[in-house]
C-alpha cells in the first residue's frame, strides 16, 4: 500500500531529522559551553576547522592557495579568519565575505586587580561593551580567558576557565538602601567590583 509506505517514509525521515537536530543542538551546546571567552571561542573554532579539513596558515608565510582549498589563520588567539576557494575560482571573478565577532559584554580584569574594602577581598574590573550591568548583581560569577605565563623557554599563552563560581557583585540589602524601590542606581567604578570567595 503506497499510503503505508509514504507514512513509514515520513516517520523514518522525521526520526532522522530529529536525531540530526539533537546532534546539531548537542554540538552547538558543546561549543557554547567551551567558548566562555573570545580566546576559547577562537580555539574551539580552530579545532572544528582542522577536524573538517581546513589548513591553518600563518600570516607571516607566503600562501599557496589552490582552487577547492579550505584555509584559516588566527591572530592574537582572539581573531580567526577562515575561507574556502571555489573549485571554479579564477583571479578577478570576485569573492564573498561572511563575518562575526567573538567578544561580548563582560568584565575585564584590570592589570592591578587586587582591591578591597570593609574587610572583603575584591577584584578590580573594567566593564567592556554595552552590557546591561544591573543584571550582573547577585549572580555567581567565574573567571575565564587567557593568561601569559613565564616558562623556562620564555613566555607562553594559556587558556583559563575556573569552572566554579568564585566571584559575586553584591547589591545592598533593602534596609541599607531604602530608595532602591524608586530605581536601582549604581556607579560602574565603585559598585561593580566583584567580591572574591576564598
């Protein structure tokens, strides 16, 4: 019966589509969970490109680009540029560019980040980007990014992600800030200093 075969085929296709959707969603969530900083996002993208047949180039080298090739390079571990060359490409017939950015509103640690007040150890930070900073109060926060460390052979860059909450930007209790119900007002320099849990 053709209607049964049609029904069976549609159920089979829906199952394949659902499994593919779960696989894609799982891969995307894995990327998001790893890419906790621009440096992590570039590293995750770099690994995925290599797994999918892209060749990593160095900006300082002379490139040997071929039709049908897949290439990328990184800069400062915070920028990645990838491109493919069409199989019919000839010099002068144009190209297309797709772009995105890896940064987002966050707090950057200040070079001298130790701060303190009223008996608490705090961390000096600088708001970066156009954040909705009031949403950062009273949340568990962590630290992620890149550090430069001295080694026996010089300096080395390493990715860091503390996978537990160690910081919090506290707000005042209602009995200490009676006007908060008229609008939450804060000073970026003085009130956005996370308290460090030790």
